[in-house]
């Protein structure tokens, strides 16, 4: 498939990209190069190759959901200005 300047202008219009007349031939050459590369990919024999969603067959390891308090209350409250009974205290904002 060969892409000419008229096709580049149409693509640019559809994509809302401003392309000057001087740039048309450059864009046409670049798009023709991309289309040639795609044609090369079509020639690759992929018989017997299963479709993949990624480059590896890794599976995510799952862990059990457990609700905990984290067990580090002292470390969490270390930066609190005025902790009280294991909680942060905040100033009253509504009267």
C-alpha cells in the first residue's frame, strides 16, 4: 500500500494535526516505511504459536485477604503531634 500526499493530508485532517505542504512528502515517506514494516510482519509464519497477552506466561501469586490493624500503632503515631488513646487528634473545624 502506498500513501500519497493526499492521503497524508486526509489523515492529518482526521487527526486534527496541522501539516504544512512542505511536510507532506516527509510524512508520506515515514508512513510508507511503517506500512512496509507491517507488510514484513505479515510474512512471518505464526502457525502453531498461541496468542499471548504479554511476553511471558507468569501468573500472579495470590495471598489470603486478612483484616489486621497492622500491629504497628506506636510507629504510626510516632509522627502525630498529640496522639490520644492510640488515635490521631485533630482540631475541631466545625462549631
